[in-house]
């Protein structure tokens, strides 16, 4: 396997499948003796949860969730 000019390599399909790595998966690299270890990152918050955390508490509408849901449902 060759490293590209950008420092990229392709993880073989059988290894990606074994580790459950797909498009958009987060991986990390570590040195272990004279080897590079690739691990799928599973303990980091997802992009969606990071976005939700950033937005939490920023609403400026003084309505309850039930009131907002009633408006969206036309009741």
C-alpha cells in the first residue's frame, strides 16, 4: 500500500467492514511499537449531538413545547 503525496492511504475493504468503518466514520491513529494502529472512534459525541448541545438553551420563545406543537399542528 502506498501513501499519497497528501499522506493518505486507503483502508482495505475487509478491514473497514470488520471495524464498521464507513463514509463519515471517525478514526484515530496511534503508534504502538513500530506499527500504526487505526481505531474507530466511538466515544466522541456525534455531529448532531454537538450541534444540539450548542443550541440548547438559546431559544427566545416563551412558549412550552406543547404550545409550540399545537401551533405547528394547527390546533
